[in-house]
C-alpha cells in the first residue's frame, strides 16, 4: 500500500497569452517532493515563460498554481520565495556590484529579520544575526565549492562559477523547490558533469528541482521524469528512457533541426 | 611600526574623523581664522546630512531624486512656521519636521517609486517644482517675501547669539551630522544595506530571492526625506530667514552634485562632496553669477574622470599607500 505523495508543486490548466500569441496553452503538471523534473522543448516553446509565471514575475492568463497545497497564483515573487520556491535565470542575474559572499548572504535575506532600526543602531541581536548569516552563507559557498572565492567580486567570476554562485544564492534561501533555467549553458564537459553531481547533492538535501536544459545528456542523466513542451503545449511527460523513444518528441526536435537546416540551406 | 599606525587609523577612522571635527574650531582659532570659516563649515554640515540621505536613496538603492530640495524645504518651513507663526518650541519644530517629512515621503513613495529611470527622474523633478510653488505662494510660508525664523535656544540659552554663535552652532550641527552619519554607516553594512544594493544591482534577482522591493524602496525614501528634513530645520534656525529659491531646482541639483563628486555609493563620499562643494563656491567667488556654470562643469568632469566619486579615488589611494590593495576592506 503506497500512500499517495502530495505534490510539492501543482500547476493546473495554466495558459499565458501575450497579445494574440498563446505562449502557454492549458498546461498541467506536478512536481513531487525531492524529485528532479527535466523540462525540455525546442527554443521558443515557452519554458522560461512557465518559470516566469510560476515564480510570480508575470501573471497567468488563466490557470492555478499550488505550492505545498497553497494557492500561489497572484502572490508577489518575494512571497513565493518565502514559501520556499526560488529560481535561477538563463541570463545570469547576480548582484554584480557585490562580493561572492554578499551574493549568498542575500539568499539569507528572507530567513533573517533585522530592519532599518536594528541595523542602524547595530543592536546586539542584529550583530548576532549578521554573524549567523555570514556563517550560513560560507557553508553554502563551500557546498557548491566556491569557498575560496568568497571575497572576490561576483562580476569577476568565470561563467561556470557565476552559475554555481546563482545556485548557491538560491540554496541559501532554504528552498523546497529550485527552478533551474539552463544551468549548463556555457559550461564545458567537465563543469557539466560537476553540475550533475551538484544537482544530485541538492536533491539529497531533500530539495526538489526542476531543470530547463538543452544539454540532453545532462537532462536524461539527472531527471526522474521529463516533461516536453512544444509551442506552449505539453506533448509528452514520462521517464527519460521513454522520452528518448517518444515519436512526438523526436518529431518536435527533428522538426527543429529541419527548420534549422532549411534556414541554413536558404543562406547558401 | 608604520603598518600598525595605518591599521589603527583604518580601524578607528570614524572616531578619528569625529575628533577632527571636534577640534577644527580650536585649530581655526589658533590660526586666527574668523567666524566666516566656521559658518562655511556649518553649511557643509547641513548639506552633509541631506547628501547622506540622498546617497542612501540614490547610491545604495539606485533610486534617483531630482527633487530633494523639497524635503529640505519642508523641514525648514516646518521649523519656521512652528516657531514664528505659532510661537512654539523649536524642538517641536524639529519633531514636526521629522514627522511631516516621514508622512509625506511615505505617501509619495508608493506611486513615485513604481517609476524607473528617466520617469522617476521626471517625477521627482515635478515633485520639487510642486513644493517650490507651494513655498512661494502659500500665505503660511510668507510666500516670495520669505519667512523670518527665530534663533535656536536650548533651555533659554540662545545657541546662535552673541560672540560664540558660530562655534556653538558648529558643534550643534556637527553633533547631529556625526550621529546621522554613524547610523547611516551602520545601516549600509547590514542586511538592509545589502538589500538596498541588491535592488540597485538587479531588481528581478532581488525579487526572486525574496526581497520585498516596494517595502525597502519606501523605507529608504522615508529615511532620506527625514535626513533632508532634519537638515532643513537646522538650516532654518541658522539662516533665520527662509526664501523659496533656496529650496528650488538649483538646490536639488547642488545636492545631487555633492553626491556625485564625493561618491554616490559611499556615506563618506556624501560628507566629502558636501564639504568640497560648500567650500568651493567661497573660493570661486570671482565667478559670481556664473557659479552655476562652474557647478555644471565640475559635475561633468567628475562623471568623466571619477564616476565612482572622490571617496573611491581616496580609498584606492589609501590601499596603494598601505599596500593592502589585494586584501580589500
């Protein structure tokens, strides 16, 4: 007898229109606790839009989103982050004027409370909290392997490290679910396999992940389940092995290759 | 040995700065410099207070304000009206100045800070214009004829009268300036200061990891308005006469220039910029009515040659001098 696992994230009938363009159409899916869900699809399928809607940056046209059973549609992004749902960005969004450590310390923002009053007076409670924030941030940095770079400027890091730093900052918020947006983009083979290792370690901490990624080897390798989006519609959702042999998925990706080679052919 | 001296200076630089400020009048007297210099330093202190608040808003949180003279004026007129029109204690004037600025800024923050970039600049510019029009036309402010304000008295002792007036007022102004500077320095090195800088660097990232952007923007706007208000009150009792042009666009630009020259994202920069730009015109007396041109020129040159302001140049120079550039501080 297996008890039904309550989904961590549940998306029901989500649609998003931009003017006349239907970016997402009637999308429903769930993410189970402590699972890794791959999320793939040809360019322009609407994957990042799905992330933007879930994280509250843009409102859905219709549909509902539940996180741990609580409706989060319409909540401000910071409220959603407080509940334990954070994301990273395809075009990395670091606080480039701050150090690596300060970036991760920002991750502790929602788990700490010193306000203007306590901070400007440096009250003892504030100082103690500040020490804790720093320690926890250093721990998180060590977890992703960036402890040596703590005092470096965030903007000075190479791309691979910037991606790790963004993940560290998300981890510092003590999330239950992290939405990664193309975490392997721009990484070399070695860095990509280290990233896969890190993803497993994050899951071992009891954190679920959803991963948008074009590196198929990585997605197939780490995902428990993969969802495929094409033109804003879900065309498949299954375990990696079945996805690889799904004719609809192959057609979607072959179609993309064909249009690409068409475009190339036209150039000649 | 010398390394140790550097270290001590670095560790206690704020305390040393306080000592310098406290001893300046004595040094000036030693050189038999007149009250004139002290009066310039009083004005520098008053401007410092406004610019510290402005830097919190602009340099740290990244929200431009081209209308800060409005809050400076609101503070000054609060004090003036309370003491002259109603004959109440100047301390009540200070309290009202702080309270009124906080309330007005709080009400304005929500709609205004939704705007970004040029639009925010336009809105704050308009805000400054509206307040200037009010100062110039309301009966209670004395309109364009101006308003006389009483001197400041503490327990019956009038601070700025008789022969000690400049020294007294110097200590009064700078104690408040140093206190507010201390609070601001604490603030920027805290969870709140980090959040402000994060908002400046990437609003979308700050939002997505849980920073309530609207709340922090509102709070820092209120704080910077309160700083301007306190400075306005101090100014009112010092100049003892208020006229609207002191709180117009020129003043807003002057305050902005101070921040840019000193360094927007630095509390020290605010004080440095305020000091330089208060003293500079006294030296540039020869330019007379062309002073606004000189301001413009100084602003342009500063942006071209030291976009981070003078305070950053100085701290880089300091690191080079003490040979700890790589460690940072």
